[in-house]
């Protein structure tokens, strides 16, 4: 990550603009225990009060790190019931990184965020239809499969 | 000097900055060796 991903200009610009980056050693205490760190690299997205909302373990390329962190930011908003903000970030992720590994989960979470905002179940079914069409083998398509009955 | 990410080295100053700037935190655990 230090050699490939973090020197990438797009990654630098994104992180400096939208996040506060904190880098610590895997054995730094008490953080390693507090966050139950067992392997590196581990990347955790926290809200501004330090609460965890998203975690990845293992190498992420420059092309995957940005959408992964956008998903983490959207999860922060979702967990805090800021559904408009969550949808806004997810729309940006889907527009800018339509082929990323984070994209299927983003489609799922966008549907759920829209449902939570409005109470209308239509976005849940739309999420399933899109996932089934574009990502039939994704675990997120399986997770959305009950929504085909709506 | 080449652009690089300006990492905080501990979570406490990261939280202070995140609250002030209203941003989420990317907490990166790495093996420096």
C-alpha cells in the first residue's frame, strides 16, 4: 500500500480532500487491541467521533481504495441515519467507479438508504433488478434476492 | 517535494481534526517492517 496505492495522485487528492488519515503500526497499543487487529493492512473508516463503520483487510489497489472509502463514508452517514448524504456519496461512487469491487454493495446500500428515507419499497426491488442484471454472481445479489418478491 | 498523504500518527489528534473539519477518519494499521 505504501509503495503502490498511497503515492497515487488520485488517492492522495481524495484522502486529503475528504478524510482525515491516521496511520499507526499494527502493534500500537491500545489501538491494536481496541480494534482487534490481526493482520495488515487493515483499513477502518471511522466517523468523526472515532466509531467504526467500515473495514477492509488486505491490499487495495488505487482503483479500489477510493471506492472502498466512499462506501465507508456512505456507511457512516447511513448508520447515523443521514440517508440523503449516504445516497449522494453512493451515486458518486456508482458514477465514477461502476466496475469496482465496492460497486455491488453500493447498489444494495443505495436501495436500502432510499427505502429508509421514504418508506417506499420500490428502491429495494430496483436494487435487486440492477444487481441481478449487472452482478448476478455477487453476494449482494443474493442478499437482495428477497426484494424480488416486493 | 513530491505530494504525499499527510498522516496523523495517533487517533486522538485525528479525532480532534475530524471533528473540526467534519470529516470521517481513515485509520490505517500497517506493518512498518
